């Protein structure tokens, strides 16, 4: 796909950061954005589900204490009492709720202690326009004043002031991802378009295939005009998408959903299934947003002959089943303690029906919080169905729970924001000074663990990713750590022997827990690849990323000026590789990833494809750049050795056996170029 075609189709594909005057969240992370938080909340994420079109809350959670008023105001659309699902008979009378018959899955979640219902939610001056009301919820406006930025964007910008939309030290994932076709202003800030990636359609694996096919020369000499501004914006979009494309695809490919869970065959089911799979694949994105449309039911809310069937019943059935499957999937994947889900809509619908088996735009609504860390229960009283505004909607004076208080509570008690961060995010102190009791006590972040905002951590170093064939496990998407587990890794760098003959003194006192092995790194001249500029021994992690011997991500070369270099990598039992492109040492946020394609390595067929991942080729035991019988002889001489650190242990499990010989045999006659 050429650049010009991408600019035409990108918006319809949803492959773009949202913007108005904004900073969207871009795409890829290895560890949590809460890297410096000393407490155990670093893997937590928030999943927002937006019900686009305005859910009819009166028929979703029927007020059992007002059945007479309910039937009076809705003579053709009310749900018979004997068809309702009683939520909890132990609640106070003014909180007694009958769930819509299609919400049996919500009942199951509630009974399992996983669902909190927040009633009479909204803001003091509600707007009944879909566009404006959605904008209010996404920007954190109270309706009487306008906000030009999104509350999510402000939250993330406060957390990482100066973030520029690129992966940074310890954070290769996007800070936020939109999945689905809904666009919104929640992520917007006044800066660049950096804070989120929008994936429309549920194919994160195919996302990289599409993005990696983009080509074309950069747009030269962008004029300082309105047209030039649009060109600049589109260029930023393309850059942001390209930066994070491979990581999004790789977390999806490396993850899997539980085989014991069946999601509904629906758009929302697919969205949540994709989120669970990316989380299982290692994504640490902090805020995901999914959406489900179809809730604007001015007619056909119910079937004419049976009020418990119809459009609304179908929507609620899918909503409940999708969320229940998502929660079951997270539990089966042992991720349910890391994720909180919030369901909301831009407003509720009127209390009175409209004569067309439908309900028109209303005011107050309910929010639903789902998760292992939720404090199951009902917050707020049932709407007073007789207390209406002059158009038959719930009178706004019934507001009990400002929606921003809900989000502020989650930002602090679930994600660890300080009061100052909440003030920067939600502006008005009254919105978070009295938090809601929606997080289970055991899951609340203690004040001593609130994060301190700080800019993204960068270093003048190279970030490189490479996998070793044999060490790499396609099922887990990571390399084995057997050598470390068996205490076989040498604490001194092992490349001081011929033909490496590297005299470096790199040592390790304590190996980082995710260490796979040692690797030798060289900078080569950009115009003459035979000229070595610098050499260093480093460690390679299970996820393929290189790190310093003290565990610092990336590789630095002190004393070597920033510039453009080729990068060569050597391992004890694999063919060496050279980067096909030069790498800028003054661009520390970028990652040179050998694993995404064999064209990343200089020369032909210098990487081995294992599934969808490219690895260094195993079997060069004598390091002469050819895999032949001399390498076999070295393996044969040491066959049967166990619990060793040896070049003939080609797959890095500490044993020299038939598995290593199989790797050698599969690569016989392969040639390296270093």
C-alpha cells in the first residue's frame, strides 16, 4: 500500500490516533507505565466499554420499589415483574433492582462478587445531544463548561509529562488502545497526537501486516498553511502507527484465549477477546476502550407482542455474555486480578415511552464496574420515576454520582494516581475528594504506593530485539531461561576465546530474573561494515531485548559519538547477524527488531523463521560463519554432557543431546556473512 492510499483509507480502517487538539496514545510496551511504582500494581489495566447511542437504564435495571409508576409511564414497553431477574433481595428497598431477563450473565457476575452497579450517574447539566453528551463524558466536562482535551489524555500526560508518542525505556506498548470503530476525544491533549492507537476491526495480527506494507517517500517541504497542517497531522498518524505496529501484532500473536471460554460471535465479543489475547501476549497497555453501538432505540426497543424481546433485549444479551466471557477468560489466564472493566453510556433515556415502542433521549444513567478487584454491590438509589423534567426524562436534580468521581476513584484506587494527578485530570477537587466505595479493600492502592509523575526514561543507547533459534519457544513467544535456572550462566562474559577474542571485563553480580544468555554486540561503520567502531558484551532477555549486565534496558557505548551505525550481534552457537539498516544512537526510543522479518539482517536468508518470528540461525559451534561437519564434530565430542554451559548446547537447555543435533542438521550448509 502506498502512502497516498493509506492517507485515503486510514480513517476508515481506524488505524489512526484520535485528535482534535490532541496527543493520542501510541502503541507498544514491554513493562508497565508504572515502572517506578514500588507497589504491586504495575500490571493493572482499565478497560472502558462505551455503549454508543444511550442505553435505556430504566428497562436495564428496573426499580422494583416503583413497579406501579413504571407500568404507568411505560404501558407498552415495561417488563413484566415475573420476567425480571431479582438482583439481590438483601438490598435496601430503594435499591431493589430487577435485571432485564437478558442479563442473566450480569446476575452471575454479581453473585460471584464481580459486579458493582452505580445508579443515578451523570453530571449536573446533562446534554441530550449524542455528540455533545459523548464529548462531555470523554473530555470530563460537567456540561456547563467546555473542555478541549480528554480526561484520559490528561491523566496519561500527567503520568508521563513530555511523552512524545514513541516507545521509551521499559515501555514498548501503547499507553492506550481503542478497539472498534468509535472515535472519541477521551485521549486528546493539546500536544501532538501521541496517546492512543485506534484498531478498527478485531485483527491486531493483521494490523502489522497492513502497516508494514506502507511505502513511499516522506512528504517534503510541508507548507505552513492549513493544508500543510493537515499533511503534517497525517504524517504524524502514519509515523505513530508504524512505530507501534509490530508490537501490537506481536502481543496478539504471542497471546491466546482460554480454550474453555466461548465468546459471543459479535463485534463486542471480538473486541474483548482481542484485548484478553493481547494482555495474555504481554501487553501492558494501561487503558483500552471498546464500544458497542445500536442503543439509540427511538423505536423497536421491544417487540410489539412481547416486551422482553426486541432490539434492547438482544443488545443487553450480547453485552452481558461478552463481559462474562471476558471475565472468565481473564480468570482462566490468571489475569483477572489485573483488569477492571467499566461500562457507560453518554446518557440514559426518558422515563416515559414515545408511542413507537421506543424511548427518546434522557438524562441520568447507570455505570457498571466489573472485575475481581471490584466491590460487588449497588451504589446509589433507584431513580424516582415520578420525578421528571419537563420532557419526561429523569430530573437532573436526582444526580447522586458524578461520572467523573467514578473515573477518579478508579484512577487513584486502581491505578495509583495522587490527588495532584487527579486534580490535573479532573480539574474540580470536589469530584475526587469523596471517592466511591467501588474497589475491594484488598485491591485498593495504598497512598504510600501512589505514583509520582515523571517524564519517560530515556538513555543514549540502542534498543535491540533478537531471538535465538532453539532457545525460542513458539508456544510462549519467549526464549527459555534454563541456563539461569540451573545456575549455569558464567558471571564473566564468555567471548574472551577465539575467534571472538574479546578482552572486555563485563561481569554480573546477580543476573536479572529474565536473562537467557550472553551476547556480543558490535557497532560497525555506516559506510564500511568491516570497520568495528565499538564492542560490548551484554545480556539477552527472554523477550529478545538486549540489556546491560546490571539489567538496564538497551546497550550504550560510552565515548562513542552519537551517529549512524550498523549493528552486529554474535552468539556462541549461532550464525552472527548484521543489521541491514543503520541505527541512530541518538534515537533511543526506537527499537531495532530483528525478529519481524529476515530483511532486518544484512544478506540473504540470515535469519530463520520460526512460526511468525525470525531468529538467529542455530548450529555454528566453531564460529566460522558456516554450519558444517566441523560443527557436528564439536557436538559429537560433547554429546551426553549435562548441566553444562557449552557451545554445543545449541538450544540452551544445559544439556548436549539429540535436540541439539536436530537443530544442527536442519541448518547444515547455511552460510553467514560475518
